C-alpha cells in the first residue's frame, strides 16, 4: 500500500470525521461572523486532527516494520524440528544410557 494511502487511512475514524466536521462548522461560522482575524478554533481542531494522523501513521509504520522483522526472525529459525532431534534416536535405542 502506498504511503499516502496509509496516511489517508488515519482519517477514517468516526471521531476524526466528527472533528473534521467541527472544523468545517467553525470555519463556516468564522466566515459569516469575522469576530477575529483568523479562525483560531478551526485551526486548533484541524491541527489536533493532523497531529493525530501523523502520529498514527508513524506508529503504524513502526509496527509494520516490527512485524516484518519478527517474521524474518521466525522464518529463519523455524525448521520444523525440536532442539533434541538428534538425541531422540539414541534414546529410543538405549533409554538407560542417559540416566544419571
């Protein structure tokens, strides 16, 4: 999946969508009233949503890297045998040979 799609996927949550709608409403009210020089509330809400998306993207990327590293480690060491496979035939031939 491309990086931009992973980033846009951070905006799918219900709360994120509600915050984006709140941003639009706040910006729309600012346009109609012009009480301040800039729409500070809309900018603050959007900054929080954007920061959340960036942090979510970074966390997801790191988690994917960690999973890939774990898969490589497990694939490199998984041979389908247990540690004492060479000992078992000897134990089956003479079970008393290894008793202390």
